[in-house]
C-alpha cells in the first residue's frame, strides 16, 4: 500500500507530463481535462498516503553502503505534500484560463505536471541523497517554465536561475555526501550528534548545506534569481516561486537541521548565529527592496524572499516552538502568497499592465480581484482574523522566548520587516481603490474581473486563509506534534 | 449571548445594509438607522443587567486563535458599551440629514460604519488583550475609510497618515503583547494580576518594555503625544458624524487599552506611572495650545480632543503614582475622575462635532472668518453650543467640572504623598490649570465667533440670518438633546453613582465635595486664566484687523518635520544606500563579474593550457594513429586471408596488372562488402570501448 501510493504519486505526474509531450494534443479542452485528471488522481494518491500514513522508509536503490534512494511518509512529508497537493489542481484551473492565448502549451503543461511529481518526490524522500536527486530534478524541470515566453528577459532569467540553483545544489552536495558518510543515512527526528565525530568540520559542513539549499530559499546574497524569475507566466510564479520551489528550499533546510543534524548540538554555536543573522538581515533588507520595487510581481517576489527568511528564522531558532512557527509560516504564507500572485496575474491578464503606478484606480474596474488582494494583503501584514497573524504571532513569541541576543535581534528585524511589509502591500490596495485626484487610469477602460476559472482558486485560497486564521488549532497542534518529533 | 449579539450583529447588519443599498438608497438609510437603534436597545439591556447582577465574565468563543476569544462585563465596560451604541445611534441619525446632498460612496461608508461599531463593542467588552487586539486592528482598518471618504487631496494625505500611524501602532502593540505573553504567560484580564505576582524580579525590565510598547500602540489611537500626528489632520477632513465618532469613541478605544493594562499590570510600577504622566501632560498642553491657535472649527475641536485625552492620561498616571504611594482611596478617586472624564468627553464631542456638522452642511465651510456670525439668531443651536462650552470648560455644576476637579485633586494628593517630587507635581498642577484655562479660551473663541460677532461681509450675514431652519427635527434632538445631558452629569448624585458603578467601588466619591471652596477655587483659577488668555492672547495677538489669523508656524509640525522625512526620505535613503552599496559593490559584481570572470579566467587558463589542445590535437592524433594502424593491420589481415583462402581470384588478377596496383585493387574489392557495412563500424567502436575500459580497469582499480 505504502509503496504504491508513494511511488504512484511521484511517478504519475512525471509520466503524465512525458505523455503530454508525446501526444502533442492540439485541442485545449482535451489537454485541460488530461492535466486536471492527472493532477487530481495524484492528489488522491497523496492524500491516501497521508491518511493511511505514516510509513517507514522504503529503499528503492542503494549504493556504496549508506547512499540510498528511499521514500517515506512522516509528519513533515505529510505537511509539505498535503499543502502542495491541494494547490496544484487549483492552480492548474487558473493556468487554463491564464495561458489561453499562450504558445507551446503542451510543453508548458507537460513541465508543469512533471514539477508536481518532482516536488512530491522531495516531500516523500527519506534520505539526503534522495532529496538531493529530486532537488536537482526540480531545477531542471522548472528552467523551461521560467523561460517559457522565450523573449530576451525570460531567457536571461532562466539562465540566472539555472546558474544560481545548480551552483547552490553543487555546494549542498558536499553537505549531503559528508553527512551521509558520517552516519546519517535515513532521516530521523533529532538527527545525528556530530559532536562525537568532528564538531568543527561538521559545523562548516552545515554552513555549506544551509547556503547550498538556501539558494532555493533565497537567503541573502543568493536571492537575485527569484525577483528575476517573476517574468515567468503567473501560474509558475504563484505556485513555484511562492510555494513549491522556494518551500522545497526551506523544507530541505528543515530536513538538514532537524532530521540530519541534531538541533540540540547546533543550538548556541557560531554557525547558528551566522545563519540566524543572515535570515534576520534578509527579511528586513528584502522588505525594504520590496518597497523600492515598482514592478507588481517583482514586489511580491521580494516579499516572498523576505517571508522565506521569516520561516528560516523560526526554523533556525532550533527549538520546538521555533520550528512550529517556521513550518506554520511555510503553510500560511504559501496560501496567502499564492492568492496574492494570482490576483496580480489577474490584473496583468485583464489590463496588460504590470507596474505599480499603473494600478491607480484599477480596483473600481476589478473590485473582486482587488478586494481579495486586500484581504490577503491583511494576512501578509499579520492582521488578526487571517492566518498570517497566527504564524507571525508564533514567530514573535518564539523569538521572544528564545532568550538569546540573536533571538531578540531577530525579533526587532521581524518588526521592522513587518512594517515595510505593511507599506508595500497597503500602498497597492490604496492605489487600486482610492486613486489620488486625477490619476485614475481606468476611468474609461473596459478591464474587468477575470473569469470564474481564475477567480475560483483565489476565492478558495482566501477562504482557507480566513479559516486557518480563525481556527488554527488543529493545524497548529499537528505542526506542534511534528516539531516535538511525535510524527 | 447579549454580548455576542452586540459585537457580531453589526457585521451582519453591514452586509445587509450594503445589499439593501445596492437596491434602494432610502431603504438602506432606514435600515442603518434601525440597526443602530436596535444596537442601542441591546446596549441598554446589557447596562441594566450589569446594574442588577454586577460584573460577570461573558461568553467566550473557544478555538478561535487556539486560545479562544473571550468577553467580560463590568460597570466600566457596560457604560462604555452603552456610550458607544448611543454615539453610533445619534451620529447615524444625524447622518441622515448631513448626507442629504453629498451621496457618493455612502453604501461603503455605512457598511464600514456598522463594522466599526461591532469592532468597537468588541474592544469595549473584551475579556483578554488578544481579543482587544483583534477588534482594535479591525476598527483601525475599517475607520480608515471614513477619513478618506471625501477623497480630496487633503483627505487622502490625512488618511495615509492615519493608516500608517494605525499600522505602526498596531505593530508596536503587537510587540508589546508578545513580550507580555512571553513573560507572564497569559493575556486574560482576569489572570494578569496573579501572573504578575507569580513572576520573578528578573522579568521587571521586560514587562516594563512591554508596557511602553502597549502604551505607544494604544496611545497611537488615543492621540497621545508623540503619536498624535494623525488626529488634528484626520478629524477635520472626515465627515462630521465620522469626526464625532473618531473623537468621541475611537480615541477612547486607545484609552480603554491603556487603562485596562495599567490597572491589571502596571498599577504598582512607578516608572510606568511617570511615563504616562509626563506624556499625558505634554499631550494635554500641546493639544490646548494647538487648539488656541487654530482658525478652523473642526481642527480646534480635534486639538481639543487631544488635550482632553491628555487630561485622562494625567489622571491615569496619577492613579499609578498614588497606588505606589499607598493611597488607595486617592487612587480610586483619581481613577473615577479619569473614567468620568472619558464619558463626559465622549458626550461633549458628540454634541460639538454634530454642531460643527450643522455648520458644514449649511455653509460647506469651516474657516472661522467665513462662518463667523452663522448662529446669531438660532436659539436652539446656540443653547446647545453654550452647554457644550460650559461643560467642557469646567464651569461648576456642569459635567466637565466634576471630572476635571477630581483629576486636579489627584495631582494635589500626589504632591502631598510624593514629597520628593513635589516640585514636578506642582509644575504639572499649574500646566493642568493653564490647559484648563486654554480650554475655556478656545471654546469662548469659537462661541463668540459663531454666535456673537457679525460676519465682516454684511451680505453673508444677511444670508446666514435667513437660514433659520439650519437643522431638521432629528438633528436638533441629537445636538440639543445631548447637550441637556451636561448639567445632569454635573450633579453629585449622578456622577457619584456613575463613578462608583464604573470603578466597582460604590463609595468611591464619598469624600468628594465638589462645591467646597478648595474645589471651586481650582475651577475659578482655571476659568480666570481662560478669560485672561481670551482677552489678551486671542483678542490682541491672534486677531489682526478684526480677522482671526493663524500664527502657528506652518513648518512646526511633527509629522512634516520628523515622521514623514524619517519614513519617506531618511530611512529609505539609508536603506537605499546600504542596498546600493551591497548591490553595487558586493552582490551583483560578485555574481555577474567577479565570480564569473574568475571562473571564466580559470576555464580559459585550463582550456589554453590543457583542455583545448588535448581535445583538438592530441586525442584526435592518437585516434588517427591508432585508427590508421588498425586499418592497415585489418587490411593486411583481410588480404592475407583472401590470398590464402581464395586462390583463384588472386591468380586471375595477377595476369592483368602490376603488383602494387593489384594489391590495392584486391584490398578494395575484398573490403567493399565489409567496410560498406555499418555494423562493421559499430563492431570496431565496441572493440575500442572494450579496450579502453579494459585499460581503465587494469590501471585504475
């Protein structure tokens, strides 16, 4: 049962994607049905695995004694796979309408489906080696998606993306090999205490692993690819560069910190301080850059970079409360940011504009889109009622109760970041609904809210946003159990 | 149950009225009025229940935010729930006439007004700070739409200021709550006190830091110095019913938060008491001064609000100091004074802002020189404004007198107990009296301008005199009816009972004699200062050629001097410089230039030295040599085979050509079936690979 559902959920979308290339469907209708069915069946498999799980690791292939390709379902896997699997079918719906007039649709949807399988592979991988293999695959299958429009800008973004992520993975490989050789073959909560092996060396290795996997989580010096990658079609930016790909980076760091290394051994060392301060710096600095940015999607991308560091901040506190807060932010930020990006995409799709100053007055023509944008903006800012508040509250509390100077520094950075976050989200909503005298650009425009296929997913995510904001109890308990190693 | 209705029904009402407004405007107007009246009725029922049954923990909604949100009632909360509902009902009633001409965007406006009502009731009845915070954030955002309602450039600017102060205030408050939660482990009003007693000395600094954050966060809404900047700007640009609510209730929301945290956590913290006292004093005096200089009707009233908030904060600070000094009775009396002043101020500002609304809806002007003489022959209007004037200035027997005297008593008692700081407290007492005097002076200025003096333009005066029907019956009831409360609230039995009810101690004002000479003398000094200020400062200095002039330097504005440049220029400038530095000197060149050029250089070096010639020269050469050798040997091999096996052909060939050519031709013939075959090439390459692999295996392993 375990083998079937796990391997099925990983292989099905990959095969589906390959099949789509092979069939080369010409009818939109057929292609859409095919994609949606594959995605839904995969989601079904994933939830079968989650509901009947957890499963112990199943080794598919192993070489050189401890390097294994193996899969399992534990709490973190459930968390990540569950989150991603609910998003994929919905974003596909959005993509059908958004990509209506695009070219090379078979290629686009093929790679989009394959990415689903690869992401699930990351979620279900049970060893560093497996994780690494799928991590590399994720880079490869997403490059065509980033460069999809094949104009100068997209090609450049694709190249930069490839350079950063492949380079990062190369650095991470060192950490993968070293940790595996030093005794951590399969993930287990609490990891291996490398103090008995060679403490100094392994701390350096952790640093390499952090920055290597951190490329996908866009930590400070390695963030540039993410804003550039927002030239990709919106479904890609929304799902991959706000959730799947970037959260894989965070996910890998969780696996590295809590399941490979022992957090108790790392807490209080210089390497924790370095990583925490990097995250704290990133989250403030990127929020400032977000305020400066004038391109709609790039601004959201900067906000993503900033929020990824919120998660890393929580995770790097290396305490159960910190991990709970970080992982919760992974989920809640995902829901929020995916809907923000989809609103931005709806705006660009209906008006053809993509800069912030071009938003003035758009709210009066597209009231539903911008109302949803505002609600999700509140969530991003951490206004109560919305789920962003829950994770922010937990992050702040974790920082405050950490008791070390790095924790407190991080807390202050969080507050400053949250302030800039309020500026860059609110200014968009205000421009949309209350254009200053005479700057209303859409007085005579015929732009309107997009169709049901695009609006429905945004509505669903916003509803989830409110639901988790009001009743975070069950999810937080679940994440709390993960963080204390129960599942 | 009643509480839940009070808090959540308005959100439902908001949706209903919005839907109704889409269909028919008049239906919507009636619905909104009906809803607010129903809310008032519910609040009255709650009030009576609390009088009868006393304070009680209300229902909670578990599982929301994990810990659940909780409500509670006691005297103070019940009174404020009632005041809130009353203000909403009256201002809505007044809105019916106020908005009769300008009807743009009213649908949104009313929806947000109703939502704010629910959120305000939520704050006023909250049972823990988390619930307070939740509703506080909601009302911050929903009331934003009132400020921006007019959508004029001034309104947009003020609304931005309002929003950013609200957002920053919310964040600071959030920090404070996190700190408090992490050091005390609870945010419930019922448990904070015991948690504080259980916490160790080591937590003191942290709790004080939390207190300052909370003070600034709530203070931002209350209009406390130095976060008052939004208040004098937002009130004048909002529609008058909105200004009445902003000033009468929303500032009290901030005060509510400060008062509740102070009572539960900081009542024994002297440092905190001093902070509140000093900030309150500055707010009180600065507000009064700004109001004195202002020449705009609503701006004067807004600055007055700020000043009155300062009075309340001074009372709060004194309450803490008296508790520290051990004078519990005095502390309770001062607390009663602060709470009474809150109620008084809410009612006064309801009356006065609606009066300003009457001026606006008739004249569409607020500048004192232009509206001068408007109320000369309007008796009811004049009477209402006069009652407001005597109420707020603290004339004995009116409501403001009682509360201000109680606060004054508090300072005097503080000076007695805290001998070490008597000097400072005496100074504060004098600032208090002067601020009270300013109140009288600026209210007198407004009254004389509106109701006594004639307009400089006789034409206008004639027109103004013709507007006898300046308000309809509903508005008259709102404006005049409210003003009738002021003398009632100024009677000892009434306010004595009210203070006892709100503080929870029946006999709190038992020793207070409002008409004793000590008390009256304080009031008279203050009024005397006010009359002096009016005659000397306002008539002599602030009036040029019979016109009111604004002598307040335009540049002297904390927002323009400090906050705006700080947020729009200095901080982003510094951030931009850092960003440019990092981007320009580190990140970008490192990844696009330094790192890549290093790598490229390395690659080129290796290429030049080793790789390129290896691949372009040596390996092909090797292969060529090996290939030629193989070729020749295979050729020879095949020829040999042929010669030995197929004799006849070779023999036949010998006859026709020379030996050298013969060999060549024979080879070609012999090879043609083999070389032409693709599989032969494959076979050769396989042999090659096997050989290479074999060599590798032999040498490397």
